[in-house]
């Protein structure tokens, strides 16, 4: 149980933790390099640790040195044995590393823990079967047991639920023996695919993208060894940015102002809300100003829903956030979780098709104290803590340890900037 006491104001400077999205991609790609790659500035969150454990299981030899990760040997592609990987509760690692089964003819089993076992893997199963693999699942969910040879290198996938599978295929296809063509329908979270293509390019791997509907990847490519710096995490920073928009001023260091990360869009949302921001010597400064209601489309950045919902609850009037359909297959059903947990604090949330409507009361907003639950969802725990800026009574968050998935030091950092 995490107790959040009434918070007065926000002020100070923080270094943003590094992006777990970039880190997991970099770990996967580095495991395919011949040897010698160094990844710098990794955060020890659960998802990044899961990715490291997967590549070690597949034979990579790595050495951790504080926030740096040295790759001494790549994964063993030709070893003649079965494999079983555990991706913990990471959706990205699960869908990404399922694609690594294409490297092996032997049995390749993918397992996980917690809520990931209830999240659909139908898109993974369908894609691997198109390649020619035999896939056994638990009613479309984990565990997956994958075996057989590749028979086809041109497939079609549906990108409406998640872009994570496509990310995995774009990372593994370049090292396959033949050229691969991937046709994609209704791709969502496009910025995450831009991120994947960018990091592959940084490692010397070429992917041709035709309007996000078809991807052409030459085979027999080998990622180049390099030193790669993991940039700051806009997803985690979005909660700190909202804290400043509600309660004062903050200076955030470590963010890339030209980042491909989808959640950089939080700056557009706080601009609508009426906050001010600027860049000063590569640091982002956010200042509280107005509390305007807003309309925001989060279809391609669904992880922003929790901090945006807090922002909307404190706006003057009704705000609308679009893209609710993207929230079903997260650590929790975030649309229902936000509706039900916010209601416990006296906040009115309505779902209408693909839209979430939240009735805010501006700066006069004071939520009820009491007990709420993260539902074991890291981003819900982080969002609920922000209501300390709008309450006169303590808030108690059940299952606060969920934050370990992406930002283990979040509560400590939040307390550092509270006046």
C-alpha cells in the first residue's frame, strides 16, 4: 500500500529514466550483432530485465556494469536444442521475441507471468503460421509452443491491436536467409514503428517502408557493433509533466526533443490544457498556467491515457480523449480501470464508443481521499499518485509495486519535486 499525502506544489529538477521501449529493442538487436556492442544508460525496470534474461536464455553472453550492458557473444542461432523463454509481464518482449522463433527449427516455447498470460497472442500465432510455423497456444494466449521450418517469406498481418509484433518481425527478418515482405493492415502506434526503423538504421540495418502498409526487408543482414546510448523515457516523463501542469514548475533532463517516441505528444496535450513549456540547454521546463478542457486523439499513443485522464479531471469543463479501443489489451483494461478507480475519488468519467469523456472542475477540483487500486497496472499506479495535488486527504494505492515494470523510482522522484 502506497500512501499519498496531500501535495502542495511541484518544483525542482529530475533526470528522466531511460526509455524501456528503446532499451528492449536495443537489447534484441544487440543480441544479433557479432560481438562487442555496448548499450549505455539502461534503467533496471522489470521489462528491461526481462529482455536481458531472454537473450541470455538464447545464448547471448552479456555483462552488466551499473547502467551499461556489454554484449560479449551473440545469441546462438544454430544450436540444435529446444528453447524456452520467459518474457515476464512484458507485452513488447513477448511479441518481439516470439519472432525470434524464426531462427530455429526446434521447439521454441514462449511463457510469461501475470497479466500477460491473459492478453491475446492471436496476431503472433497467425503471423508465425503464415511463415510456416506450427504454433500451439492456450486458447490464443500464452504459453506458445512454436516449431517447424520457414516455408514462406511474404505474410500479411493486422496492426490494429498492437504494433509490437511488427517490431519483432522487423528486427528478426534482416538476419533470415531470404528477403521478407510484410503487408500490414490498419497499423496503429505508428510512432513505435518509426522508433524501430530508426534504431535498426542506427545499427546499420535497412528496412524499406511503403506508407506503413508494406515493409521490405533484405535477408542476410548483420547489425553492426556499436556504442548505443538509450535516450530518456517520454512515457514516464509524461506523468512528471502533468504534475508540473497541475502544480508548479519542473525541469526535466535526459529527454530527446526530436525523439520518435509516441508519448512526446504529451506536450501537445498540456499546450491545449494551457501550460507553458520550453527547452533550455537540452532540458525541458514545464510551468503551470491555465486549466483548459481539451480534445486529444491518443490512438497512436495509448500509454498517455492515464496521465491525460488526470489532466482532464483537473481541467475546467469536459475533456475528450480518443482511442479507447487501444486500451483493452494492456496490463489492465485501462478504460474500465480509469472509469472505476477515478469514480472512487469522485471523478466523473464516461465511455462513448472510442471516446472517453471526463468532467473536470478546474483548479477548484478536490478529489476524495481513500483507497484505490492500481489493478497491477504500472501506469494506473503512477496516474493515481498525481491526485495528491488535488486532495485534502490521504490517498492509499493498492499494489503500488506495479511501477517496477517501467519506473521503479517513480514515487521517490515524485516526492523530490513536491514543495
